[in-house]
C-alpha cells in the first residue's frame, strides 16, 4: 500500500509507528483492504498529514469517521473528493462560513485548499469499511490520533483547535486553553446544527486569533 505522508510528520510520529498497537492496527487495516471495499483509497489514508506539514499546522478540526459511501472519503475530515455532492454537514459548514464571514465558499467540497493553508482536517478513525459506519473504530486509530493531538498541543503554541460535537470535545479535553484557542460548539450535522453550530462564529474567531499572533489568516472560501 503506497501511503503518502509528509516527512515532518514521519519524524514526529515515528515513535507511534514503532508501538505494538500500531503494528496490530496495520495488520488489521491491510487485511480489511484485501478482503473488503474500504475508504479512503489506501494511498490517501494519511492525506491530512501529507497536505499539511507538522510545522505548518495553524488550525486543527477534529472529525470522527471517514465517509463510507463511494467517491467521498479522501483522508480529510468533512471533505469530499471533487465532483461529489456536498454531504449535509459540509453544507452546514459552508452556510456558517457564509453567515460568519459574508463570503460564499467555493461549491467544491474538496477541502485540500484549506489543508494547504495549515488546516489539519483530522478524523479520529482514518479508515472505514464501505457502507458500514464506525466499522473501524476501537482498532487502534483512536490511540494514534490521540497521540497526534497531544503532540500538537504540547509541541506547538497558538494553534486553533475546533471541536464540534461531544466526541471531538472529549478527544480534545486536555488541550490547554492558555496555550491555544479551543473553540467548541454543537456538531454541524443536520441533527444538531441548530443547537449551537449555526452562529458559533468559529471561522472569524480562528482568523482573529491567528492574526493576533502574527499568523496569516485562513482563506475559508
């Protein structure tokens, strides 16, 4: 499996790659790809880390599971491949960007344009079996992505962590708000968006914080 990941991340994550749990996880994932249809395509499992170097990360958005229908997942949370219809959560994210920043996001749901600006779009679980939501949870991915969040929180300063929904908030509950900006709200899914996601102004708050610390704001368009 030709997995792509930026060299800076390889350096920082090598200790995780060398752990027993990761060897077990790798074995499980290889077997799943051999026997089933699994998303994202194998080479894109670590796409979030390939599009955005460790030193370039400015904003971290935490998701939960990759999309599990054809053509959607490509290794970035909430993002879909170009030409694919926008899932409901992403539609709501774009609506909030429009209402918050008074700009109209591009209709393309491929968020690599954000990743290349330093937005780490990190799912807690990096793979999923087709049509079976949450099918690769509790196999080791969560331990790995917890380590990623700890690494960023401890090694970097003045990052923006965006935590939508209770799952993401639990995953980031240890982050020091004196060292980073931690933004929390309801999840953008249709089930919860009207319970605090809409109107959270996370995109303008993130950019204001970045500018306050001498960093280039993200073009969320």
